[in-house]
């Protein structure tokens, strides 16, 4: 009898201890967040707002610290770390995410979006939900879609007005075979490399050019060493504020709802800040003497992308229906 009572007490004590541990874990989640940009950047401000709102909406049960300027590693490494749960959340461009999640490559297809507004409508609707489901299968919970505007080519040599102007140019691209194919389809030599290496590579002639949006072109000072900016606007890439599925699963349903709300509110702020920053970046570059050329006829560029689309669909057949859905969004 005594042994039975002791055993029961031991079991009860063990259960109580386990419950206390679980309650302590649920009581507060201290998350680390990865960000590639400097602290004042629109993405950075949005992420700080997300951390602030998550703490507020969960009553302090979820707190987060954002590590800016890629101090936790480069983007491809950080994606893996968030998938593994070593980093709790991050803000990633959908281009590099396509390496880990093939369905995400649909938004990296050149000229897939007609405008930034079109991209927002797509990502905030059923297509965005499908891409979020694909990301979750790979350990990434998509909470909100941030803006990164339209990307265009810039280089050290000359304006780009037709695809032929790209021939022979060594162009840095993000680490994704789609972007390699995009540049090579126009006769350029695609060179994937970390973002942090681009300035010096442009300065020393290792590469002739790269492609990015207005704020990145300006904040990285790439305009100082590659003064020709040609408005191809070939990519309009959304970005993902993602949480590790491992970290997410430790939250209660109530806190998950609150954290998702915080993320979406931060995205509203980030998109507004982004639009403002684009205008300021362009103004700064024009004042600095940047040589900017508009491209009124983008059809020749778009025509060169047929093989890129065909190759992408061949590798990931699911892209075919997603492409059709995106084009149908008005």
C-alpha cells in the first residue's frame, strides 16, 4: 500500500514538474530574428514593429530581438537555420526561398506581375495561401508578405535598352537557377554571389553589373560604382516574414493568432514605408548624377523569357497552374 502511494506521489510530482516546465515554455518565447538590411531600412522598421506588436498582443509571452545587417549569417544559411529552428524568424526574399521551396519560384519568373499592386493582390489572396502551405511543408510558416518593389539592371558600362545590350556582361544574380536562366537568355553571364560581395566586385571589375530595387541600389552605395540604372523592372518580388515551424508549434492557438495579426499589421506599415523610400532613393541617385533610362517597350525582354518559363514548368509542373492563377488576378 505504502509503495503504491509513493509511486502515485512520484508520478504526480513528475507530472506537475512537467506541466510547470511546459507552462514556463508557453509563458514566454524569446525569439531571435534574422534580417539582411541595415536598421533604418523599411524591412527593418517593419520587423521591429512586428516584434513590438507581438509582445503587446501576447501580453509579453512572445518577445523578439531582430538582428539586422545579416549578422546571423547570409540569406541562404539563415533560411536553413529558420527551417531547423536555430533562428526563430526571418524576413526573406522569395527568390532565394525558391531553392528550398520550388513552388515559390513562380513569383521569381520574370515579368510574372504586371505591377506592384498586382503582386499585392496575388500574395494577399488564394495564390499567397497556396505558397504559404508549400513553405510550411518545408518548416517555414509565412505570416505576412512584405514589399521589395521592382528590380532593374544596373552596370558600370552603358545603358541597357534592349536584351542585346546584356550580351557578354557579367551580372550578379541571387542564388536561384531562374535568375541565372533569365540573364543567360539575354546573352549575359550570370554570377550568383552573396549580396555583401557585390560592391567590391563591381568596383574591381569582377562583375559588370547586378540587379536590384531602388532602395537597395542606393543604400548599398552600388550607384557609386555602377552608375547606369535601366528600368527593366523584370522582377517584382514579394518577401516573406517567416517563423520557424518549430518555434510556431510551441505557441498556443491564441498566441499564434496574435502573432499573425502583428505580422500583418507590420506588413501594412512596411509597404507604406517602402513606397516612400523608393521615391527618396530615386531622388538621391538622380541628384548624385546617376544615369537612369526608362524602357518604354519591354516586349523584347519579355519575349526572351519564354524558354525560362518552359524550363521552370518542366522542373516544377505545379508552376503551370499557379502561373495561370496569377495572370487571372485583376
